C-alpha cells in the first residue's frame, strides 16, 4: 500500500519519557528439552532478546523487574485444577520416570525438571506487568517470557505452551475491580491461531480477542476450524472473537497493515478498550523457520504504533512464538523502541497485499458487520485492485530507520542463502510473471532482485502419471486418490517434464496403504547399482524463491510436494531447507528428521540434468535393511496401484503396455 501517514513522535523532546516495563528472568531458561534435544522453543530465544536489548542500551531506560511465580488462584480462573496439578507437579523427582510419556500424550509438548518453575514465572511475569500497566505505574511493558501461552487450553498444554499467560493476566485484570479495567483487547499476531485464548473468552463480551494467523483452510498448525473467521464467539461474546485466517504463507507488512487498517483498528475504535494485551509472537517475522511469513521489524513497529492510539497507550506485550533468534531479537527491539516512543515512524510501504489478503479482509468484514456496523461499508475497488502477485516482494530501496540495524537479516541466514545461490542455476522466470501494472509501475527495481531456484522432482511411483503429480502442485483429486490434495502454495505448473533411467533398484514394500489397500508401494533403493534400471519421470518445479538483495528465500513447491508425499499435515517443522539442498550433492541423501514418520522421508540426489539437481524421495538404507530382514515386509503392489504405474509409463511413452507390466512384475518379484 502506498499510503503515507505521519505518526506522532517525541522528536522535539517535549514529551516526558514514557515508563516502559521489561520483565526478564533467567530462571525461565530452566524449561528445556529433557535430554538437550534441538527444539525451536529453547532457552536461547529469550537470551537472544535480552542480549539484543542490552547491546542497544534499552534496559537502563526501562523499568526492569524479575518475574514472580503466579498464584494458583489466578491460574484457576482459566485452567482446570487437573491442568494446574499437572503443570505444578510435572517437574517433581517423583514424576521423572513418567515425564516423557506424559508429554507424549499432548500435542507438541515437552517437559523437564525446570518446566513447572518456568511456567509459573512466565504467567506471573505477564500478570505482574499487566497489573503495573493497568495501575498506571507503567505506560506499557514487554514481558520476555517462555514457555509461551496462547495454545494452552483450559485443560491441556499444547503447542509448546503450558499455561495461557495472556489469558491468566486478562482474567486477573477484569477480576481486580479496583483496577477499573472493564474491557480488554487481546491482539494475537503470532503466526499461529491463539486457540486457547479464543476458547477461554468465547462467551465474554469484556474481552475482544483478535487473532491473525496462517490457516490455509485448516491445514496449518493448530489444524482445524477454530481459526476460521466464522468463529466469532457465542452468547454475550458473539462478535467479540475475530479471526483473520491467511490462505497462504508469505504474508508480510502490507498484508498485516491492511488488516489493521480495515478490520482491527475500526473495531478497536468502537470497542474502546481500557488496556491492550498483545500475544506477541514473532514467528510471522521474515526469516522465521516455522512461520513462512515476511513481517519486518519495521512492519511490527507500524502495527504496534497504530495500537498505541487506543487505551491511552496502555499496552502489555507478552512473548509467544518466534524461532529465528536474529529476527526475533530485532523485532522485539523494534517494538520496545516504539513503546519508548523513540522515533517517528513513516508509514510508507511500497508493496501491496496479496489478492487473497483482500478477499479474506472482505469476507471477515462481511461476516462481522452484523456486530460491528463500521465494517459494513464496501471497500473501494481502487484499493483492493492493488495486489501483489503470489510472491512476496520487498522494495530494496526503501529507506528507513532500520537500514543498518534490525532490518538486516542474520549472518547465518546470509550464508544459507548466498552460498547455495552462488552455486545454483537460477532461472529468471519470475521476471516474466504477470505483474499488475500498478505494482510494476510503482517499484520497478525489485523485479530484477527476484529469482527462482529450480529442482527436478523425480518420480518412480504413481506420480509418473502427470495428472496425479499435478494434484500435488495445483490441488485437486486424480483418479484413485481418496481425498483431494491441497496443492502447493505456488500452483504454477511444472516448467518441463522429461524421463530418465537411473541405476537404482525399484522394489515394492509394506503391507498396505490407505489409498491402495493391501499391497506394497514403490521404493527406490538409495544405493546405486550398475545392474539396475529404473524409469524416472522428472518434473522441473520451484525449490525456492529468492530475493537476493534482501537475502530472503521462501521454500516452495518441492517442500509442499514433500509434505503431501509424507501425508504430513503438521507444517510446523522446518524440513528440506536451502543448506540441505546445498549439501545433498556431497551427501547423496538426507534423511529428514522432521518427517521421520513418513515412509518417503529420505531425499535422494540423482545427479543433475541441465545443471539442476534431481531429487526424489524414498526410504533410507536402514529401512532397506528392515525390508531385507523381513522386519518390514516386501510385498507386491495392489492391482490398481500397479495399473497406475503402468499407465504412467505408457502415457509417458517410455514403454509399451506389455513392457510396462513386465517391468513392474520384475520389480515386485525379484528378491532384494
Ligand atoms: Zn506461533
């Protein structure tokens, strides 16, 4: 959006320094994985934030305090006694032998001997900071806490969250009548839906809960319908629950600011909150490994600045997600600087929202207009016709106050991107994409910054049928599929299709599949052998989209195919990233920890074609040993599955019908 509004500042020095609280407590680092396993939600997150603030000289300009453990009576306003008992005792010695088993019962949860204390401190820190803001002791505050809270439900820890910190603080504020807080606006800008918070205030008109999150029709974590915009609250709370569900990743500053301008701010003006609590996750930040969105530190500062016009600027921010330490720390710094009212913010963004963003905004406005008449107006066509193509692009020439600071990406990210980019063949197809004239005219320079990195996705199984493979990209349902595929975020068709014979063994294994019934499915032996010949159908698809000048890359079609191949709906884990693509030439195959339960979790490198790497997905060498020993059965394919493979080979003009049948027959009977 090319709107420009100047916002207030204390540039003249006339305004008194605002009192901003910061809670940080090293004891919240005690919660970590039981055996030190890698995990995105780890103690270094809050340390990175604190170190960044220290190096910017922020803490000495703020009111800094340690965390205090929250009292059970306050937790009990939003959580069950069972839940409190679980979190209170889970770190005890007595429960140590069961701890991992208990954690496994829940969705994305780990416990260790420090979990209880950290959870009590996190909730206590948010509550105390909120109280100080409500009382006016502080103008605003940032609680740098972990574990995060917004996924935690009444009776269930979930999604890295043990206690719902923001909900505990909200109910506390409303219950302490002397604080005079009657209306609370919760803004949840974490990339994930705040399912726990939504449920806790579902019927409550004193709490306006607003969440903007990736949803992708219910497939993004926490999957399901809870984050849909039709979920608006119930009874007295009807209309007080607002969800803005993105239909795709890659949303950035322009998309979020459009949602602020056309949904959140008009409603907030009507609601007129006494205080604002922000579920401040930073996993929608540019470079975050889980979020896949593109908010810059400047974007966060604009979003925050716009909220400061309400509730006399009484704002409490509580950390939720955010897993790229650099972007996390830089985004928090940008926000605290806004709370201190350090700098004027020129709200000028030279990019436009996605078309899908406008359609989501329109749908949300329409649905909510029964409760908030201010949303009933139709958005002007002139506004909504300005859209981005489905690739997030940033102007490389915009000058802002963060040019040398928080807006630059991490060095490690630079390495990740620049090294493989220098080696890879980069096509410039993106330049030819249909770009709306308005976007192109306003900012021509960025177009040359955009590049696509291609790979060959090679199939030896049912995806040899092009119509089937296209469903993974374009979405839809081919013959024999039990349910429709979601497709990739980028639905553009493969740029090229060709065939190749590779010296690897094709075989069939496992008892049955849900799609094909009894019978094995195709695997490719990861080790090559001169005796073997397997037909592979190669599709040239997009591996990543890179904006070289901003060192931004977005994993693309290949990863979406990988997820669908492994029937994985939890897209909440990083999988085959750019550094993996860079190293696979040497390592030949890379087993993906994030997809370890999928049968096709091993990405295998099959050389190059036209200087572009050929990758396929199969089992690991260790899995082959299990097939050989009989631990996993070797099994010929079901008739329908075999027919599909034959059809692929025949339609691909590789073999005649009889030859194809013989080829499949041989692969399914020859001993491993
Ligand atoms: Zn999150």
